[in-house]
C-alpha cells in the first residue's frame, strides 16, 4: 500500500464519497509525479562527465609534447538537462577551432536521444623560452649575458619563440626591445657580413663544376640575405645569397 493511504480510509468514512474520490485522486497524482520525477533524475547525463570528456580530449591532442598541457574547462550551466547517453559521449573540435589557447570543444551523444554541447576551454602549453634580461637598442649583438630562460605559454606566442642560446648568440636585434620580451625569429638577424662596395667572391655552378668569380657588393647583406653584386669580369649585376663573410652564392 502507498504510504499515507491508510489514514485516508478513516477520513472517507466521515466524508461524502465524492469528496473522498477527489482526495484519493490528488494523492495518487502527487505520488506518481514524485516517482516520475525521481526516475527522470536518474536518467540525466551528469554534466561533470561532459566536462571531463572535453578535458581528456584536449589532453590527448598534446601527447608527446615537451611538457603536459594545462587544460581548463569552463563549467556547463547547471540548469542544462540532457538525457543519459547510451555510450560514452564523444568530444570533437568544431570547424574553425583549435586545440591550443582559448577554444571551444563539442561533446555529442548519438543514442538514444542525440544531443550536442559546446564547452569553452583554455589550453596552455608551458615551455622555457628565451627572453631579454634588460632593454636593448636596435643593432645590439646578443650573447648569453643578455637573455634568460623563462617559462611561457607558447600557445599565445603567435610570432614564434626561440629556445636555444645558439639561435641568438652573435645575432643582431632588428629593433629596440624591452626587458622581458620573448625573442622570436623576426626580432633577430645575422650581423652584416658584406658591406656595399666591398670586393666579394661570387660562387656558382655550371654542369656540376664550381665556378669562382671576383665581384663587388652593390648592397649590404647578412648571412641568408639576397643582395646584388657586380661581376667584375662581365660588368653584369646579378643577385645572390650571402653565405658567409665576403662570399655570395649565385645561380648561373
């Protein structure tokens, strides 16, 4: 017997039959509603499981990274009600999103009642990078005393970054840089190794045979720069790549 029904029998003996029927109907409806509500609550998908699916998915995208990612997943609105998924919810990257920085991860269920939830997340990839120890002007030739290694979130370093001292030792700053600035390839360049007007050696190849010619630089250049040089034998101006002090490689 449903709890609370027995006392109603005594009440029905004292009240008209029509009133008793109404009272019993209301009680039965209330009990049925409470039971249905309890059943519905048991069939809801725990929101924590969706957040966890998003976190694990993002962590798996960086397996093998130098350092484990720091993943922070936003909380789902606790008012959200989703039917219990028949399988483990599947996380995915929506079009236009990425797996680093501030992003959005989708979590979906296919059966028995399909649903999809989008979760906000942040993925930080912490790694030691080179930063300037003090402010330095344009044209400074860098060495080990000018830099420090500091852990940064490289996912936010859109200009890139440098991690090896040999990548900056002897390099020249392209512009003035403040203390603490992250060094990246666009901030440094090789020192000028050829000056305009200097005599240079022009290297080329013809049929697998190396050819050397005397030339004169028409512009300044650092290693890797493309500059113009004049072939002193022919008087013709040609372009070549600076490969070292006083040496320019050309295509013949």
